[in-house]
C-alpha cells in the first residue's frame, strides 16, 4: 500500500544542512536570502540565479568579469564562482543541492551556509580581496602594487558590507530579488 504524503513531495529529495537539520530543497525560493532553521539559526541561502551584485557593486562585477577567465560551462564569472571560492574555504559549513534536473525550483544550484547572510557577505568580500591581492602580486608595476596595498590597509570589510547592504538597490537591473 502506498504511503500517504503531500502531493508533489518526494521523500528521497532532501538537503542536509551544515547544522544537521534536513530540508526539502523545494522549500527554497528564488527570493530567499536566509533560511530560518528549526535549529534556531539563520542560514545564508544563495542560488545560481542570484546576481554577483548581491555582494559587490555592478562596476566591480564588470571588472571581475573582464579579468577572470572561466573554464567551465558558464559564459562569464558569476555567483557560482563566488560560491565555489566560499565552498573551497569552508567545505564543512556549506550544503549544496544540484537541481539542474529539477524544473520545479527555478534554480540549478543552491548553497546554504552554517552562518547568516551578513556573515556570508563578509566572507565573500574577504575572499575576493584575497584573490585580488594574489593577482596584483603578479603585476610588473610596483607602483600599482604599492597603491593597491595602501588602499587595502584602509579597507574595512565590515564597514563596506554594512554600507553596501544599507544602500544596495534591489530595484535596479543588476541587483534585485530574482
């Protein structure tokens, strides 16, 4: 005899979060930035449909896209690459779900983190700054290296994130809820 269940639910479809709780990936919608978990914490949520301008101004995203060549199925540098860097840095604090064969969710990939969206924002900014520092260290221009290093001494990640989150334009074409 068949087991009763909610129509459309699939008992085999689940995502184990870093905190140990399990959710149905269909509980994640495209506008979600945090998941309020039954563990009592909020987990940052990112889908491949979220624009990288969620974390950086569109002008910086344009520079990253111009300078970073991708060697994968994506046309240009984007959110999946940012999440890949975060996943590499914090593999035990990220749960991922590949929904590329699931047309009911609207995203192909989702990442849920063991920390909230503000902390994830700081982590992503810190990791991109590290990538930029590494890239500039290979420059042949000592004055450019020196200028970048002095600018980074004055750069406050927490303050940047606070200001960016306060003034980010969710109604603009580059950064809005999807």
